[in-house]
C-alpha cells in the first residue's frame, strides 16, 4: 500500500463521529481514574496520523491535574507513517515541543506531559513505566484480533499491570477471517469469532478476557464496551473494550456499554 493510500485509510477510520465519541468517553474515564488514584501516570497510545486523542488527552491532563507528572508513550510500526510524523514536527503540527530526536525515536513535552514517540511494535518490553506510576493504555490496533496483533499483548497487560486502565480496539466485521485462518497461525480458536457477526464477535472477544480462567493472577472489571461503525461513512464494524485491573468491581468509573 502506498504512503498516500495508507494515510487516507487511517483518516477514514479516525475522522468519524463514533470514534470521536469513543475518544471523549475514554478521556472521561481516565479523568475519573486519575481523580480516584492520585499517582502520576504512564500512558500508552497509538496515534497513527491524527494525534486527536493525544491532543485532547494532554489538554485534559494539563487542565485538571497540573500538579501531576505524566508520560505519554506513543508507538508507530509503519515507517512511512513515522517519517510523516517527523515532517509534522517540523511544521509545528504536533501537540508537544520536540527536544530530542534520533533515527527511530523522538521526545518532547507540553508543560507537565512528557511525550515519547517511538518507531517499532508496541509490546510489553517496549513500555517503561516507573514503579510508582499508574499504567494506562489504549491499544488502538483496528485490525483483526490475532495473537501477535494485539491478543497476546492485551493478555499480558491485563495479567501484569495492577490498578491499570487498558483499552483495546479491533475490527469485528472479519469478512476475510475464514481465509485468514487458513494462512495465519495467530488466530485464537477459543474466541470462536465468526465472519459477518460483529455484535457476536464483540461479546466473544470480551468474554474471552472476562473468563475467570484468565484472571487467576489479576482480577479485572470491564468498564468500557462499544461495538460501533467506524470509517468516514460509518460502515466498518469495530469494537473498543476496556478494563480496570486489580479489582472485580469499580464504583469510581462510569461504565460505558453500548452497540450500534
């Protein structure tokens, strides 16, 4: 896929009223969590081309928690997109001021928010929160949920990060899922996902991670569930699901639970 086509695909997924509503709801839940837990926080995101979520998040952190310190660690595994963002930095289009740049890494800050932008895959080994920092992540993958494309990462985060907020986004239309299962060994048969059944797939994905057998080390409470239509024309069935770890019940976060 060309760089232009890739950019247009991302814009179609991101510039959508449903996706904007999800951003606002997640930021509201982050606000509720940080109001409850007064620690500084380490936040992971996948900004793609738009940086909309990151800009709105930084504004919220500065406006409501100026006394705290935050690290926003952003990942990008497409080199063309990473290089495009480097160009944005030169055009002052990013929500932070760059103070350091290397071949596949740059960092900067915006008042009390330090921002790290890194080329490479998002995995547990690449994250580096301090011991006393709260962990928050939105793994906004958008693609089919394969083991090596989000599922294993989410499982590790849910099991290893206590008192964390963790969100994940994937496609639930799965139109090519049957063909993909013949070629890709990363499918998760236990999820029992089905092409053409987006509502069922959202429930199946959530149930897989809500299964008590996968919560032996770390309890968790589902705080966000949204199966929605993504894309510029709102035609692409997607899901975003979020958990708060360390407890089976949460009273300080207003749960979001809806479908299209």
